[in-house]
């Protein structure tokens, strides 16, 4: 008898309202432009920046570029795009 694949429970999402005032208009314009440039929705761009902010707050000694590189590397590792380093001499 074949084993049944494990069912993963869907995590329900909770919508969160974010409100911007008139004084936030320049920031919202920048967010929209960056979202378009990254091919993300405005909501996804805000989530991305929130995630970066959390990681940056937890690692104040690391520059933002280094944090982004680490996050990219982790994701590449999870998707199998990396090869283990073979220790030894370079010939």
C-alpha cells in the first residue's frame, strides 16, 4: 500500500490595512515606482520592505546590500541552485 502524501494546512491570511496620509504622498510614489520596477504589486513591495526591515533591525551591523545578498543566497539554496563547495587546492 502506497503512503499517502502529507497534507499541508493552508495558513489563513489576515488582511492588514495600511493607511497613508497626504504627507506620505512622496513615499507612496517611490513605493509604486519600486514595485513596478521589481514587477511586484504595491502590497508585495510593502511586504518585501517589511521583511527587509525586520531582518535589518535584527542585524544592525550588516549593510542592507549584504542582507539582500544573504536572503537571495538562502532562497537559491532552498530551490537547489547552489553546489556545495569542494575544499582543496585550486589547480
